C-alpha cells in the first residue's frame, strides 16, 4: 500500500509542540508518549486518508481522534497523494477555530 505525503500547517506544528511540552511538564516522558501517538496517527492517515470521519465543523476536513490523549488531528486531503494537517486540536477547546487555515471554500 502506498502512503500519501503528509504536510503540517505551521500552526498545527506549533500546536503539537506546545501539547508535547505541556504533557512533559506534567510528567517526565509523557510529552514523548504524546508525540509517539501523534506519529502513529499520522502514519495511519498517510496509509488511508479517506478512512476517518468528515469534520462536523467543516466538510472539507477530516478528523482523526487520538486514543490516549484528548486531541484530534484535523486534516484535508488535497490530492490523491497529498494531505495537509490543519490542526492538532484539543477535543474540548474552541471547536472549529482552525477553519480559517483551510482557505476559502
């Protein structure tokens, strides 16, 4: 199976890094565990980008929910071989804030 190229929006990268730092400050090693789960999720998205649910906040985006941490990866399938991660969003904060990152419909 061929995987697609996954690109992160600059803001999504910053969100992932901030979350990892926050978890690491709470418990040593937890930030690394967050990043490992994030990497696993990105690999799954790259293998089958159309498998996850369409976002209720914007039908152009899909959402992959992390299992251990209360975050979702919001991404857009741009072409058959290109996915853009728009946000690494906390599940309980500011729903849909990332929509502006998708551009105009």
